[in-house]
């Protein structure tokens, strides 16, 4: 008989407001998975926040923490497995909507817990949207590669609504989709 560890389910994850103590873990997940967000010269991102000038992503995350907009996902033994930012404002590339909405930004996870953390963070965002009286939850994601990231969001109840390209600081274009889900 083989030793089989029981895998967690998304319901085994808890999501709560993140604070200053969570910043390094949150940024480390960006560094691990989203090198396009962090300029190459900041390869030691998880190890320090002491630069002469912080990269834009650090400034954004710190602002969202101060504003109480960061959500942190933890497993049963309190390890951080994912994070996101929830705001009432969509980014510039997302068209305005004529109804209350909640926008899910910066959803990032540890690779090992990706499916479970994404599901927990999206479920928490839906619940928060409902509490706030918003009937629309929107987000955006990378549209490149084989489309796997878009499919992951679709499996969580989102529908691809608008394809876009965002100009990156290096002059290249980042392909994305704005996705939406009814709450």
C-alpha cells in the first residue's frame, strides 16, 4: 500500500484581509510567477524591500495593504498560499460598466496550491461583492501561451469579455483578457 497524502480542497483554505506582515510573501509570489511585473534588476525581491526606489509593483501592493484591499489565502496550518487585491475600480484598459462591481486584481498563488487558492480567493471575492451589493465581479489575466490561464478562470465561473494588449515598460505588448462573472 502506498502512502497517499490527502490533498487540500479549496474549502480547506481561509481568506482574510492581508496586512503589512504579509507583504513579503505576497511579493515573493509575484516574483516567482510574474516576472513581467518586476524589472530584471530586482531578482532578489523576496529578500528585501530596501531599494533606493521601490519598483512600481511594490508601491502598488503597499498602497493596497494600507487601503485594506489585500486578501491573503492560507492553508490549514496558516501558510500563505495565495493573495489578491479587491477594489471598486477597474484598471484603465477595462471598459467602464454601469453597475456596481468589484474588481479582482493581482491574483497570485504558490504553484503547489494554485487551483485551491484560486478557487478560495475567487469564492471570497464573490462573497465580498455580494456583501457590498455588487452584482458583477471582474478580473483580467494573461492571454498568451496555450490559453490555460483563461481556461482556469472560466472553470471558476468567469466569462472572457474583452481581449486587450497592455504596453509594457520594455516596449513589448502584454496580451490579456478582461473576464467577468455574475454574483
